[in-house]
C-alpha cells in the first residue's frame, strides 16, 4: 500500500461523511485584531469586508486596547519570547507568580495556579483529583474539556440532566448505592465516609449561555459531602457587578474548585484554578497538564496579569457589557425571537437543521454581521444554532442593526 492509501484508511471516509452531513469545518480568516468590528477575508473576491463581530469571547473587548498592547510589548522586551522550561524546572518566572497572586486576589480566594489553556486546566484538574474508584457528576452540557478530563481520570461518570438539581441528587444517590454494593462485594464495610464524589459544571454554558445554579449546587455538595467544581470560562469578567463570576452574581460562597480561562474576557491566553492553598499545592504536584508542559511565555503571563488589573479597575466596562446584553436580548425579543433571560454574554438562536444554520450565518455575513453557526458535534445533532456573543464596546446602533438583519434573514427562510 502507498502511504496515501494507508492515510485514506484513517481519514477519507470520515471526511466524506462530514461533508455529506454539513459538519465539515473550515476556518474563516480575519485580517484585523479582535474587536467589535473586524475585517473578514473574502476568498472568492480576494478582498476583505467589514463586519460587526458578534462572535467573540473577548467580551470586554480588551485584546486591542492600546495601553494593554503596549504593556504586553514591554513585557516581551523585558522577558523575551518564551519561558524555556516547565514551571517545575526553569520556566517559573516572576510574571507567572505575579499573575497567580493577581488571579487569587481578583477571585477572592487563597491561591491560584495557572495552566497554558483553560482546556488544560480542566483536563489536568479533574484527572488529578479523581481516579478509577471515584464518582463524577457532570452536567450533560458541560464543555468538552470537562468531559475529556473525566475520561482521563477513569472515574465513574454520572451525567445529570442539564441544570436539573433534582436529577443531580438522584444520580448522587444512585452512585452511593453503587459504591456501597461495590464495597460489600469486596468484603469491605460499606461506609459513606469513604465515598468520593466530584460535582462538576460549567458556570455559564458555552453554547446556550445559561447559568448554573450555584446556591443549589453548594447545598447539594454540602448535603452529600461532595467536592464542587465550576468552570468559569465564560463567567470571569462577565458575571457579577465587578466581573468576579458566579459567586459574585449570586452573592453566595465559592465552589471548592473554580477553573477559569484567561483567553476570553481577559483577552489573553492561559487557564487557571483558584481555591484553598492545599488544593493548589495538590495540583502543582499532581496535575499532569501542569507538570509535563513548558510554562506559558512570561510575557503572556505579564499581559494576562495587566489585563486582569484593568478589569479590576474598570468595573464600568463589565456593567457596559451587561447593559449591552440586556439591550440586544430586548431588541431580539421585540422582533419575535424567543430569547431566554440570561445575564451571560452568549445568546443562542436555535435553528435545528445543520445546513439551515450554515445558510443563515452565510446570509448574515453578506449583510455585514458575523455570527457563526454552531453544529454537531459542538452541540447535539439537530440543534444547530446561531451563537451570538455581545461585547462591552458594541454600540446601540451595532446591536440594533444586528437584530434587524437577523430578523430579515429569518423572514426570508
Ligand atoms: C466552558 C469552557 N471551558 C473551557 C474552555 C477552554 O478554555 P481555553 O480556550 O482557554 O482552552 C472553553 C473554551 O474554549 C470553554 O468554553
């Protein structure tokens, strides 16, 4: 067999099937920095056109702020282009520790640890905390990085219905019964105190934009002696009066383990975990995606730290984002869209059919509005959607125009 024939055995059928099912992915090319308006490359015409970007995770629009760019450039000049080693060898530089101290302060927690991405933070945290004798309770709409972390841990996973607290309690009871039966089979005394369960959920669900019920999750975790972990990827810089996240939003205590990312509202790169010092010491020693990788570039750590300080000193930017979300949802509702109440910056308009969602997104592009279609496998089959995300710097005119064009595109269908 030729090399190509062997490669075909692994790839060709899959690609073919994806094309047929309209789930084959290509990348769009943006020729300007991430901001509320971008220049989109139009391949067919070899040119670019201006779009209102309603698709960014840079919710506070900090990626292109002159003073933050200058601070990052200065950090590159001071710290160079790379860290040169893992955190536990030679990679740990002053900006890494300053960043961790800043994250802990911002989140109001004892300590923080950073990872190179939020994906690595989730994978490395769950697989360090849990092993094959443990139980994980996971919301059915959790992010892929949580799912992958659970798989890697080899813990027994019970998936509960989305945001359904009664179902969560049901699966915890089922797991406890299974645990006791297993212990008995092994000739051990069935003892609830030995049961180890981790409840894990997105704080803001990335494809629907709805929010986890933290007060109720805390109650259930306490009642059943489980550890509670939340992923604040889309909550940091977005929820709560000053963007601290879900606990600030509800005015309640924090989860035991809070994961976040520096790549969305913080507009940089990296992931983090905050919590008790003991948790952070444990992860530094046990988390493989922290240990076995080169530390992020110190200049990236310095930039993330600066951006976080900027959020800390500009709560009005967070409030502007929240007002924009409210305004955009109201405009969509006024045009007949059934947009659920949300405080997050993610607003999804579910279409269903994959091809129809792709067509709607393409039609919006022609009208100068960039809102991607999200399809299987990112969301369940048949629940393809337009997923819009609002930024703090969108003007009322931007949002009004976007709502109008969405309505026009739907009217044509
Ligand atoms: C809920 C959630 N968790 C984790 C991540 C991963 O974060 P990162 O992009 O920093 O890897 C994402 C998105 O990327 C996300 O949406």
